């Protein structure tokens, strides 16, 4: 599961329980940060953006994955390449990811994440009936 830059700001700015909520929505998921997000956070730290230092320090707790390019395009391409879910509060990116077949976790209040499924994705009830599929289980965990 990939973390977008704004997802890393949530715990710093609001005390959002990011790890606990990801675990609740997708037990066993491995969180990672695209290298493009690290670059974005570094630029925000240099500019003195509020919370950027804390978000950058939080990013250091997770593995960094290779990502070509910058910004939303790099997050989208990395998610597609790794078949990974993405945590983001960016509404435009959310829509792009869902349209591209990527499951997204979005903050819904100060303490909860909500899952946005791509169109045509099976509902929770349908996917629980087909748990025998190893490929589906791997994708559901957001590991890629």
C-alpha cells in the first residue's frame, strides 16, 4: 500500500491514526512511500511548509519504493506497476486512481479511512466468497 504526501501529513496535523486505520481496512498491508513523495516532502521542508518536517520524519518509518517522475503521475504509475492500493486525501488523485483500477483509502473524518473501490470491482460480500484466489488476496492486502 502506497502513501501519498498528504496522507503523511494527517498524523502530524490532526493526530490521525494512520497505521491503525490502514490495519483496520486492510489487515496485514505493508505500507511504503514512493520516492517521488519523498522528493515532494523534501521540497516542502525546504520551503518551511507547516508540518513538512514531521511528515518527512514519518515517511522515514516506511520503505521507499522506486517511482519514475513526479507528483500524482508518479504515484499513479507506481500503484499500477505494483498493483498496490493508495492512501490519499487528494480528491483529483483519488478519482484518477479509481478510474485506473486502483483501490484508494481516503480520510473521512479525523479518525477513519474509507475504501474507494474501482468501478467493476467486487463488493466486500463478493470478494469474501472468492477468498480462495491468491492473486485477489495479495491485491486486497495492497501488497505489490
